């Protein structure tokens, strides 16, 4: 069975198109489902999940199943998986258990379609399901977006009238999750430029809106604002909650809707005119889920903030789906299942918490099928990206203080400059997922495939330093002193300080493109404490698809890729080479084979 036909050969214009895609994606899982429906067995590589029984069904696909209301869904394994005497029993939930992830999706389905999944169960089966789902209420959970899993488990229990529902625990979790919300920055009254509240009128050329609607994902003191702050988790969850809980928690739901409107004005900058999101942060294997915020706005019936319209929301949603369909069979296994990877199967892009079913968070994008076909999102004419084209409604460059990002739509290229973000725990490839200088919707990013040489480190869009003659390279990981600076007359840049070794500091400035040079951004590095260490430096640009790697003098080479300038260029008096380094295979999220234009300095 090849890639799901209803997805890859889909124009994605209407509600019916998205429904057909969802059915096609989910039907492809039928061959993997166990007799009792509680487990999915995929013959593809899986990462180790020691806390889970083998082949626990990944219920992330329920976000698609229940919204398309497949007739064959039946109990979808809920009876078998929650029966302690059944061979397919999922087991008892422990603290910080991956089972909690699946409990969230099950709770969601009970809340939205309990008559389909709950009502047909026998009293014993209902008791088993409620008891199993209720186990989450007295277990330790990470102090992150995971708390939403327990909220949705309780929403499901509440919707079916189970005595395992804990109002006290749900309220406690919601109150704590609200502390993740970041306050608006700045004391001055919000100005308005072209209907966009919060833009500083003195910097209309390169604007500096005050960040609104953002939530951190993790402990205080760590700046981690990735797609978990938006489509993967927090904003998505708030929107779904605001629809399901509007009758009994109206004040909180209204607040979530207000924050979604504020957030939408800024989140739109993370998408390009073709629909692609800028890859950034962990869990990129969830792919289309990065755009699920847009249909979730319609699911919660949150009116778009000016200058956005329902036509813009529709375009952002459907273009993202088209961008994934355009990859054809690249992201699918030979038997039609979503693979671990990004634009192709790639275990280097995985996380230690992934299983074969993890890519099915993809199905969050199908929440749009839960929006009635006569909703304005579906009846509006699709509009292009509001920040692209000759009649742009939003600035070409914006600076977002909370995430520490400066985002640019210029010359057909959408990218961000970043400083100060980090994961709050030792994530694999954390430097590459959070610490690079630039992230692009067109060029993606690379991760190391080994610990030695530039080729294995794959240093795109970052500065690497080596003190052992180029065997091992250190890059920016933590930059606690990172901030956006403004000069009051339109100038804006990112400034950060980081330490590759104790006693060695690097100060880095990242300056976005100017109207005179719309395709270039500028990096400036000042290295202190390196005297006598014999350091080598390698400053990598965006990846290139050039066939042959060469080493030339930097003044003689400008690397081009499909009409976009990748650089790098420099003005230095020292002996610098521009190396076009062939990175090791599968180091990149978009392409299996890449080369990286790199400014190489023999002694920093």
C-alpha cells in the first residue's frame, strides 16, 4: 500500500477535501490494528519506551477519527485496552508515564463524541475505562504542557458523568497552567499601525510589536517557546478547551480566546507564502500539527484579529496541508503509515519519547473537519499570506520579545533570527533545535550525525569553535544574556553572550535584512578569552543542494540555491576560506544530502 491516495492527491480546497484526506490517512492504519483494536503493530523502527507495554495503541489519531466520525470506529480498542484481564490491556499508569499522552486524546473523544464511544459500552467496560482513565489524577506529571493531558482526561470523564472525574484536580491543573502565560511586555499604551495593536509607531519600518498571547512550556527562568507553546500543545489545548468547557468555565474560556487572537497576530509570521512552517524546536516529526492552531481557531469560533480574516485563516490552514501533500510518498512508509522524520524518514530527527505512532500528532491538523462546513472559514474565499506579496498587510520584519525572535518575509524567503531559547532538560540535539542563529521555512536545519569533523557536526546557520584541530566543535547552547535591542530610529537586532568553554565568551549580534539588502542578514561575533588556545571557527550558512563540494577563497564564491542567496560573505583581513562542506547523509530535515557554505578561520 503506497502513501494514502486521499491525502497526497488532494487539492485541499474544501471541507470535503480535508475530510477525505483524514479518512485516507486513518484508513491506512487498519492493517496494523490488533484483533481487539487496542494495539497498533507497525513493522518500522521504534525508539525505546520502557514504561509502555509493547505496541500500546497510539490514540493520537483519535483527533482525526472522531472528527470524521468513521462508521467503523466502534469502541476503537477502548474496551480491550482497559480490561485488566484482556491480553491487550494497556497496563497500570505510573508517574510521568507516556500512557498519559494517549489519555488526553481519549478524554477529548469522550467529550466530543461520547455517544459514539461511551454509550455502546457495557457497564463493566465503562467502569474499566473510567478507572483506567482516572488513574491519571493521583500520578506525578511533568511541570509542562503535559498537565493538559490530565485536563482532557478529566473533561472526558466529566462529559460521561463518571465519578472518577476530579473537579478539584482539573481546576488545580488549569490554574497552574495559567501561570505559564507570559505577561505583555512594555508599560506604554498599545499603538496601532494598519490595525495591528501593539506596534511601536516609531519603528514602523522594522517593527517591534510587544509579544502577546505567549506561554512558556516548562519551568520559570528558561525561555522555551516553540511549537508546544502554540499548535502542538498550549494554544491548541486552550482553544479546544474553550469550546468544550464554555458552559461551565466561561470566564477562563473567554480569556483563552482573547489570548488566541493576540497570539495569531504574531504566529502568522512563522509561515511562508507556500504554507510551510519554519522548523524550530523539538518534535518536528509531528509535521502538519505545527499549523493546527489555525483550524483550532475556527473550532473554537475565535474571530480572527485585524488584519487577518477567515480567508487568511483558511489559506494558512490549507496551504500547509498542500505543502505536505506535495512531498508525495516521502513521509510515508511502504505500507502507508506516517514515518518518524520530517520531509523523509529520518531517525536523527527523532526524540527519545517517540514511538511509531508519535507522528500521528499530525492528525491535530484535521480538527478543521470538526468545524461545520457552513462556518466562515470554509465559506470564505482563500486569501494569500498577509505578510507576503506586493500588497502586504503586515510588516516584512517583526521582532517578538518573548520568544527572542526576529522574523522576516523578504525576497520570497521566510526565516527567523533567534537568541536565548533553550530546552529545559538535556534534549538530544538541543543546540541544533534551539540554539542556531537562523531557522528557515525553505532551508530547514541540520543535526549532527556524529561527534567528529565538520561533516558530522553539520554546522548550518551557526558558529562552531574547535580547540582540537577541527575534530570536535562547540556551538551555542545556553545564552542567558540574550535580548532584542532597538536604537529608537528603526534599527533592531538580537544580541547574546554565550560560553563555549569556561573563560571563553562569544558575543553575537544578529541583524535582520535591510530594504537595501533584502536577502541578507548580518552576523557579528566578538570572541574573548581565546588567546593561545589555537581555536578554529566555522560559521555556516543555510544548506545548499550544490552537487560538488569545493574549497575556494571566500571572496570568490557566492553560493546560490534555487534563486536564493545563501552566502556567506565576509569582510575580514585574516586568511579565511569559504568551504562548501558536504554534510553526512540524513543530517538534514528536508534533504538526505546537503552541503553547507562555511566561513572557516584557522585561528579565531
